[in-house]
C-alpha cells in the first residue's frame, strides 16, 4: 500500500515526500531519518509487549539487570540498544523469543 500525502492540492507518495524532506535513500540525512524511525518503532514494540505482560519499567529493569531510566529511554526512542541487551529484554524480561530477519 502506498501512502499518499496532499501537498498544495497535489497528492504525492510517501516515498516522494521522504525524498523531498530527507533526500534519496543512501544519503546521510535519509539514513539518519530511517535509523531514528526504526529506533522509535523498536521502542514502541518493546513498550507494547511490556504492557501486555503487565510489567512496569522498573520490574523489567530489575528482571534484566538494567535501569528503569534505560528502559524508558529505549521506549522513547532516545537510546541506542545493543543486540545482546535487546535479547535480554525480550527473552529474560518478557519470557519471549526474538527473531530477526533481513529483507
């Protein structure tokens, strides 16, 4: 599905909008935007799963050996996260399995 955005009564694709605002794929500004977007999405997914487990940030931090403030920063897209930490949060903290794929 292609998302469309109206701009001065003209409908443009989402990709056209991103190209105009952040540059073409592969440029530094577009890569930075995409990285920040993925960080935000990861934080939202973690928060959603933590809430489904009826767990507070403090409980997750205690269970995984991290700090509540770090969990908060991840959920708000303001922290880089190592893959080993992500596995620990998902597998130890939420008792779930994490699967990664490359497309």
